C-alpha cells in the first residue's frame, strides 16, 4: 500500500503523529537543526534513550542510511525514529544512502505498528543536499516503499522546501 503524502510548512516537533523522523547525526546525541529541535522539545528522555543505544548497539554511532527508534519523550508523537542522512557530494553519488534513510525509517515505523510518520527534508540543511533532488528522492522512495504506514507527512521548514516537494507530489 502506498501511503498518502501530505505536505506541511512548519515545525516538525509540533506534529501529533505516531512517529517523527529525526535527521540525526551519527552520534545520536543531538545537534543543530531538526536534530537539536527534537532533542530540546522532546526532553531528556530522548537523550537518555540515545545514550543507551550508543552504549549497546551503536557504540561507533548510527551508520549513514540506517534508522533506529526511541521514545518521543515530551513530544506529541509516540516515537522518534533517528536516521543519519548523507552529506551531499559533487563527486560521489550518495543518492542510495539518502533513499535508504526514508526506507529504513519506514521499516522502523512498521516494526512499531505506526500508521502516521512525519519526515523532515533529510540532508537538505547543513548536509547541503540540493533541495530539489532531495525532494525527488524522498517522494519517489516513499511512493515505492513497501510499508503499512498510511500517511507520510513531509514537514518542511520554509517556502523553498515546500515548493520543491510540491513539484514532486503534484
């Protein structure tokens, strides 16, 4: 089943969904952008869960393109799925790693029994992925995913990102 795709402009930390996807760094210990906002708004419970993951399964950090779930702490969502997007490169095609972030996040959501998932535009901020290409990969990957998730929301921070995603969903 292909999930319904919804575009929203706004703050992903305000989403009342089963899962919010965090564009995390490999340390899982918080950072800037979406990652920092989710950790700040979600509270210490998320950081504590991430520290447990680092002490056990991910001692070297979460690999790029992979995903793992934690509590959502004080967020409206039930869970946060953390995924590490690739840094964009002009000399190396890392598109499959970016697509993997979306696929693996949906796989984690399925394992949790989630029906609604909110994604940011992974890797299009400080990791410099061009927004149009990032939007294309995100939408094509979600449309092609084998998932029980019913609704995917792309929660986009600004008008430029919203317009880029709208071009691929119209």
